[in-house]
C-alpha cells in the first residue's frame, strides 16, 4: 500500500502498513528513493510500521524539481510530517538521509518540543565532520565513477546511457545538497541515537560515526558492520534486528 498524495502522503510512502506499530520514518541516501526501504516493511511488521520519505525528482515525483539544499529539504519534510506524527515514532536515515533525519529532528525539538523515540543514523559522519568534496561540480564521468565505487547502484544501470541520462541530474542535485550542507551549532537532542557504519566505508570512519554521541543527552549506541558505504545491503537482517530490539519497548 502506498500513501495517498494529499498532505503528508505527497512525501511519505508505506508499502506494507502495520496499523498499531511504531512508525519508523526512513530517509533515503543521495540518489535514493522511498522504494529502497520496501523490503524492510515485511521484515519489521507488525510491531513496526515502515514508512519512507519520497524526495522530489524521483519515482512518482520524477516530474518535480529536485531540492538542492539540506535546510530547505528538511524544512519541507518537517512541514509535511509535523501534523501526522503520533506521540511515539522513530527515524532512520542513511548517508544524506542521516543528516536529513537529524535536521528534521532538530526542527521538531526546536519548534514543537518533541522528537523521535529513537534516531538511527547510518553512513554519515556526525556534523560538523564531513568529507569536503565537490563531486556535484564534477563531470558525469567522475560522478559515475563515484557511484560505481560506493556499490549502491546496479552496475547495469551505470552501463546504460539512456538510464544514466535520467538519473544523473537527480544524483547531482542530491550531491549538491549533501556536499554544501553547513552545520549550525545548537543544543543537543534528547532522544536516543544509534549510529551505524560499515567497517570499510570510505566516507564514514568509526571515529566519525562515534561523534554522533555529542548530539544527544539521551543514550548512544554505535554499531559497526562488515562492508562499505552500502553495508546495509549485505547486513540487512542484523540492522533490522537492532532497529527492532531498540524499539521493542516503544512497540509494546
């Protein structure tokens, strides 16, 4: 089941709804789409209701212009979610999605005095740490080489010039947002945070992931898995077990 396109449904997709379960709102990586989290829904139901943010410029929102600013995108997501979130919910973000989940959480805390029961942040250094690169300004060849090295894109897609012509503008827009993000210091969050990373992720060292602990007064947990930037693909079962166990008390 996919959420309707009215209200928050313009932004949120749910592929196998679990009424009564704790909503887990998932934020995709750069170039990613809500459907990346489709397989999670069946695995976590019925205690956790997996929802995913659909950014403009992809899948059923392909005709809409991409947003090239993390603050602007976080503002829009916050505005779409704020009235539909129940008392208890959780966020999961991977790579660019991690910093978006973090920024939306900050907006909820600042403007409404509430936030997720748990914040799962994957594959992204804790602000203000980051790798200063300018791939969004590079040519298509460099961007394709980056996608190939990270391993999160089907290699057949990277060899299809027609498909690449469709996806590269979206990828470049997301890299623009991700690479130009500037952290604005503020008070720490109060929710529990679990940071996750692959032990061979070239973009997020264990030290980088550990630094998320400075952003909350709640509990902090670090999970390191075998793999690179997209360790999630090979370690899905282990990641979902951590998510499930972390939210067990909230799901009761």
